[in-house]
């Protein structure tokens, strides 16, 4: 068999390797439209490559996918995060799980993953063809014909692993074959707050905040990072992933409600503050920070409540306690715009899973055409989930079932 894999990223490399391991006698070509291979792998996790997530079971793992979770549940039974771990370790790349469950190579260098994948490509005799942009796929006589520049290449089977496209027009060549395309919109982005003074606290992290988008059911908890343009961190990124389409419809202009301490019962918060009033009545309010809040954030909230930093806890009245409770549990910020999270551009959308048989990753419209990775309408939150979807779908596609 002569097989083409379109895309020189994580999914493309893994799919090509999977084809050759399942079909050793096949002739495999890996086609990349640029001359930059595995570029996303290189920058992932701040250059360390967040290979996967250390979830203990498939139920936990699928919870990390706003889109594709149901289909991935079945796919993970074939190849999951534990299989990814074994795959890399058996090829000499030792991995480690960090406290937040993200999995990295112990080298803390994405080059370890790149070298492993490139070594496998070389060992298995897979041909890489760079600067080979596929313009169209047409069906031949039980074959598939790829148009590259003015040349036509004929293959028995083709795996599309070209990654996400920021615009629907970038997927027209697949739509024209009958595939349903879900309109691509950004996922995994941070919130811009150009008119909010909170940005003066850049670098401050609230370790356990809850954020929701006013007027929607969108809600997310976790660490929240204040940046010079607005807010980021896991709580925001999870919210952006789950709300990708809703926030796109709002044109990224909405109100974010922040509960800095993730305590939903206001009476519990009031009681905790009253305890501090009784216990530290002679101390300055700025010197005793409740709920483990960072100093700069606590001072900022006090200023918002128009409470002097020099005021004693014993001089705090009921009205000021109520003000503090409001700002601690329901702080309001206007969001206007978004910023891509680092360089890790992720899209929500792509080839609809209705057009794909998830058991084989084969197209329901074109025989012998398969899909892997982010070109499909599958995307995860930050934490290694997007790479895991790439490894899993590529492994299955490579079986050519």
C-alpha cells in the first residue's frame, strides 16, 4: 500500500508511525506544507512539551474535552494517556507527572519528544516531503489523488492530520468532498480588560477563584492569573474552552463575575470576617489577609471597598463587611477582547464528527480517507489534553481499519 499522511505536526508524525507499525510493508509519505516540522510540539508547555495528562481513568480524561468527549471515550479504550506514557518510555523518553497532573519529559525539554518522533520516522523508513501543500483530494479508481502544486500524486489511502484552520475557507477542500464543517472559532484564550485597573496587579495569582460569564451558565474554577492585559490562568482558560462558541457570538465583549475565594455562601464569608474582627480588633486590616489572598489583591479589594489600609479590624462595621463580601464573592469586570494563550493556538470547530467513523477515523463520505488530530471538531482544555487527542486519533487512524 502507498499511504499519504498530510501534516507534519504531532498527529501527522504519530499517524505515519502508526501506519508503518501496523502495516510494515506499506510505503508511507508524510507531507508538510511548510519546512517547519513539529512546531507546536516545540513550543508546547513553555518549550517543555506537555505530552499528556495524568488522569487516572477515562472518565476523568474525557472531562477535559469541551468538544469530542463522547467520541473520545470510545477512542481512549483503544489508546489512552497510559498508552501514551508506555509508548514514549519504551522508546527511551522518561516522563514525569507534575502536581497539577500535567505530564512532561523528565528532561523538561520538548526536544526529547521531537527527537523520539523523528527517530521513529527515520527507523521505520518513512519519507518526509516538505513544502508540499495539498490543494485538493479527488477520488480515483479505488485510490485517492492529491493535487500538490501542478503535480498529482496517487495513494491507496490518505490520513488528513493538517491541524486546525482559523477560517472555514481553509477547510473548503475537505468540505467539497461532502464533509460537514463546524465553523472554526478560537479556543484557549485569555480575557482582555483594557479599562479595568485590576491589570495593575499583573503577576498576582489567586489560587482558587471561580469565574462565570454574566448571563450564561459558563463557570470555571482554579488558579487565576492577573496579567497586564487582563486575566489568564487555568480558571480563565477552561472557561474560554468551554465557552468558545458562546464567547465568539458575544464578540468577546461580556461581563466576568469573579469569586476570588470560591466560597458560594455569603453568610459563611461574613462569619469568617466577623471572626477576624473579634480576633484581630487592634490590628490593621491590611496586615491580616483572609482566605489566603495575596497581599496586593487584598489591598486592591480594600481600595475598591473604600476601606483605608490603616483601618483597624475592630473598626469595621456591618456595611463594610457587606461590601467586602460582595467584592470577594462577586467582583465584576468588563471583558473586551481576547488574546491567544502564549503561542498555543487551538480551534473549536473543524471537520464534524458526524462525518467520521470514530472507531476507525475513516471518512463517512470518502472511502480510504482518514482523519487525525485537531482538523476534527475535537479540542481540549490546557493540560496535555490536545496532544492526547492527537496521539489517540492518530494511532487509530494509522491502523487503517
